[in-house]
C-alpha cells in the first residue's frame, strides 16, 4: 500500500510523493506531465525496491504553481533535487519514464554526484538533442501490421507525421504490446489532465542539448535505457543512439512491449530493472 507525503519546492509550491514497497529507494519521475498514478508499482518493482514516486507540480496531489514557467522541464529538475534533500539522501537511484526521462537526464547532468544509477524507461532523447523521425516510428509501427486495428492506426500515424492529421486516439494501440481491455483502461487513466503543464514542459529554454551532453560525458553513474520492441514513441534504434551519450550505458529492448513495458510483461520488466538496480531476492516476501 502506498503512503503519501508532501514537501515544499524551492519556490514554495507544495509537492506530493508516494512511497511504495521497501528496500533501497528509487526516485521515480513520471512522464506526461501526467498524474504519476499510471506508473502503478512498475509491474511489481516495489517488491524489490522502495519506490518514491513524485507527483509533478500541477498533477496528482501536487499544487499548481503560481509561476507557470516552472512547469518547464529544466525547472522540474529543481523539484527532483528538493525531494532528494527532503528525503535526506546523499545519493539516490533515479528512474524516469517517457517525458520524465528528459528531467532525469538533466538531473544527472546537473547533479551527477547525487545519482547512484539512472534508469530511463521508454526514453525521450530531447534533452540531448536527438530527434525521433517519422521514418523510425513507421518502421516500428510496421511490426504490428498483422493486428486488426493496424490499418486505421497506421493511417493516423502517417497523417500526424505529415502534418495533415492529429488523431492521437487512433494511434493509441501502438503504445501497448497488446491492445486489450487492460491497455484501454490504462490509456484512459494516463492522459495528462493539466494542459498548461503539458504546453510549458518543452517551452523555449527547456532543453540545452549541447550543455547537457557535455555534462553527461563525465557522468560516472551507470545508466540503463529500457524500451519496448514495439515502442513507436521511443524506437529501439533511437534509444541505441541515446545510449552512446553516456560513458557507462546499457540498452535493453523488451520483446513484444510498447511504451509501458511493465504492463506488457511485468516479469521481464522487473527482471531487467532489478538486474541493473539490484534488489531483494525474489524468494523474499
């Protein structure tokens, strides 16, 4: 069962976080910006590590800030550091998902001495200046060509890439390894609910790729990049390029998984992350 606590960010905004499980802590940064509830317990990772899951400002139980510019990705790094200080952790393992990997990456660049290990799930490479091309997305999408929903979803994906459409609901099946009832329910629950936070996240100044790359070149923290074989948001080929930015990085491509690999195959996801992060043996309660 999760327990909720709160702390004040450097600008006075009251932020919430929840703690799930036991063991060594892992500070988790959701994507979106969306309510962190969609992360759940990361497929059972909480049986091996204590997950400290931040509600990004203006989402979940965290307050809406007075200054909307603090929704910007680079500004969210300050909230991660404020949480680390609040928890009195000299160093902590950090896990980010999707858009949250940009915040995690910039946190590692700015505070390398505070990061034990860095896990990037469904990684977004915007913070280091890598682009996910339409061709890369289509190549991954073609792996699903035998799915009954593929024709309509692929047409919508192509229209979005061509700038002639924006039917994101139609492309939703590409984000899960199985487009079943569980995936549909998760999709409905994981939509961002704060449009201003979404709009400001990547505003001008949010990313400084040249500086971030330069800082990461001397970051000693081991890094795991984990993406799904079917992830059109974070194609394996792009994740492989992203891994080259770090001095000590490994790439895991989870078979038959999409953008939420802990849902598609929890056992594989937990095995990969605990192999990297460490954790309590599976035989322990």
